[in-house]
């Protein structure tokens, strides 16, 4: 286990206090990142029942219990043989404990499937289900020193992987071949769940999972986005290169992105809101006549997920969140989408310092 048990237990105690204040009796966590946040380990498929008082109960497949206990401080473990058995045992425990209000996370993460939500409601018709995602996301926005150090180490891995990926940007190389350079390095260095996206123009794609049949040609942008993880925590870096002799529109786009990047670094400070920064960045896009080509938003949180709250490009209300010390942020997250050329993006991971400055984690 990488984070001291007392830290994990203190997180749990604060979470219990917060959801009890909302009238929630217990929480059933099925999202991997929050499961890791409280247990200290990843485990597929995650299932953790947290009562308002006392220690949580983890549900793991039969035969996994000994290995699971070696990875975590959690001692209360219930085994199951299949998905139906899992849901039955969870429901039985909830009924026997007399819980009337149970929290679930209504997130956008693997294992937070609507199918499980509907099954849970059918099996527990007298239980009121409420969303506790606002509580977990608020807690996880602020990173402690253990989390920050893991993000720094992930940042070094991501930066080195980017150098290798960019070295593979060659004529007739596919997106998957470029991604393979980064994946090979990251897995060898101990990254367990790295994520690499590659967008070779001319067609821009925001979330560009690499295609094997898209090849590098003259006259296009190539954008590489890397999320490297260290002990569960991510750092994010993005870079764009142009293949061939730059045209005026290409130089214009690259200059615009560089200026947006520098201004975002200057303006992202505690007590400012993300929307305040977004409005000032839009003046830059207007100056370069690229306001219609930009994706709205510019930053997202990073930690146990490569993209986690605040996510200003996906959730509009997150744009009004106040920036706080000890947030870990990736910026500039929003690319320029240029038809016939590809996308342009420059992104690094930063930690907001107590003194108001930014500590650059990637690409420094």
C-alpha cells in the first residue's frame, strides 16, 4: 500500500461525516477512482459499502480475498460468485442494517453503469437513492502531499513518453505506431493504466483513440496526448507538430495556442474562477480569428482519473468553481479544431501552490 492507512482512514471519516450531514445512511461505491481513494488500491470490479459509522465492507470475487487484503487496510471482506450474487449480498446487508437512504455516485466513469443503478433500485424498492458524487468530487479536487508527489512522478513519465512518441511522427507511420512508442515506454516504467491518444490530420478529433489506418502525410497536424499514471495518479501532457512546411494558417494557429497557453498559466490563480480565465482567453482566439474553432473551456482536474472535476470542457457549471491551492490541473485542455489540418493542442499538468503560483509537473 502506497498511502499510509491513517491518511486513507481520515479521508473515510471525513466522507462519512459529510454524507451523514446530508441524511445519507450509507454509500455504495462502484466507481474505481473513488474506490482507490478510500482503499488505497485498484480492484476490478470495485464494490465498497461505507456505513455512516464504522469500517467499510469490500465485495470481491471468491478467491480474491487474500490478495485484496494484502493491498489495502480494509479487513471486512464479503465474497461473491457472480454479478447476481454480488447484488443480492449488497441488498441483503442494506436491508438487515435498516438503511433507508443510500448514496451512489452518478458519475461518468467505468462501472458507474445505469444498469447497476436500475438493478439496485429494483432490489431495494424501499431505499431512497441519492447522488454523493458532489461530495467525493469536492474532496478529491484538493490533493494532499502524497497525491501531489505521485502526480509529479507521473509527470516525469509522461514527459519522457512524449519525447518517444514525437520521435515516431514520420511519413506513413500510423496513429497506433506512434502511440505504441509511448505505451511501450510507460508500461516498462511501471505505468499500469496509461492512456495515449493520437490525432493525425486532416480530420480533427477531440478524443483521438489511435486508428491503425490513419497515416502521417505531408501538410497536417499531428497531436499526441499522453496520460501517464504512477501508483494510480495521472499527469497529462499534449503536444502538436506540423508535418511539412508551415502555411500562414498553420503559423497563425500555433501562435494562437502558444499565447492561450501562456496567458492561462498567468491567470490560473487561487480565488479566480475558471470562467474569469475563459473570458480573457477568448480575446486571444478572437485576435487570431479562431474563436469558432476552439473548444469551450480550458482546464480540467487530474488525479486518480486522467480527467476529473473540475472539468470545464464537459460540465458548464464547473466553469464557475473557484480555483484553490493544492488543485492539480491540466491546461490548456481545449484544442483548436481545424478542418483539413487536424487539431492543435498544448497542455501540461500543474499543481496550484499555496503561494498562488503554479508548479509545472510535465514538460518543464
